[in-house]
């Protein structure tokens, strides 16, 4: 866009199923008119099936003029076919990230799925049974991927795209008993250290729209069911405006 503003559109948890043909086509058309970059924060499908992702890919053609950057969510792993989903998305031109970075103009995006394990004092520690240690290791590995991706970014403005929440604040609204399954505080430290401009995530369908990390980084929960619930008449995607660092 020529007004010195770079617009990022983001949505998560679109959960395409076998009956979803055309479901969000008009949303993607609107995104194509309004933003410079479209982010999809995981749970792209219901069951992680290739036929589901193909319906989404057809609809994303409505935003073919935009760079589209995505991460997978836990639902996309359900059928053990995440590699096929990744290949199909990449073949269609979607920048599907799993620790990699995507850079456009002066904005860089690092995407990872993230994982659960809880926040703050409630963070699960790698102690006791091997199963517990494996679970914690998965969260630690995702955090490491995020950190490595952020370290490689050259762009002056950094965005993190996650599926799971990195802070407790944006899952508030969900039953407290399930907070440990909605995200991991282990994702928060790299966001602070690399002074990320904004974080987008989903997964907490009934969470809260906005929060901040301990270092003041803004975090946006863009789960589609949450956006729809809070504004039934509005467009269910979030637009963030970033001032371009060098204005024309
Ligand atoms: Fe979801
Ligand atoms: Fe999810």
C-alpha cells in the first residue's frame, strides 16, 4: 500500500471440513482488498485431511495477490498427514512455516505451531515419568524453533505466528482447567528478547482478544470463533497496521 502503512490481516481456527467449500471465500476476497499480508494461525482443517486442505486452497485463490503465511495447528496433525498438507499448501504458494521465516518489504514473520504445558507457576516441568519429559520437550523444542527463526530475521519489524498461546492472558475466558493445554509460557521469552512487534495465535476459541508479554509485546488471539462471538456482524479477521520504517 502507498500510504506508508503496512497492513497485516490474521485469522486462526478456520477448521475447514469436507463441507466447507466456499466457506471463507468472501473473507479472503475482502482480505485481498484490505491487507498487504495474510496470516493463518493454524487449525486450518478439522481432521488434517488432504481433501479438507484442498477446499481451503481453492478458496485462498481469492487472495492470490497477497503473500499468505500459515502455520499448522493441532487439528492439522490429527490424521498423521501433516506432511502432505504442508506440501499441498506450499505447492499452492502458501508460505507454510515450521520454524522458518518469511520476509516481505520491511516485515519478517517466523511461524511455529507451539505446544501446551501451561504458564507461569503452572508450567509443567520435565520431571518424573518419561511421558512427562517428552511432553515438556515438545514445548521446549517449539520454543527453540521460534528462537532460531527470530534470530535469523533481517527485517526491522518482526512478527511471530503461532497456533498455541504464549501467554495466559489471551486464553482467559476458557475453563481454567484446560489452560495448560492451550499454550506454553516457554514461547514467551524469545518474543521478549527479540522485541517482536506483534504475536498472533489461535487455539483458544473462547479466550481473550489481546494481551501483552511480560516484556510488553502485544499478543492477539485471532481464533475465528472468538472474533465471530465478540463481533457477530464484523469481518472475522484482525487487521494490524504497522507504520513502514522508511516512508516513500
Ligand atoms: Fe481450533
Ligand atoms: Fe487448536
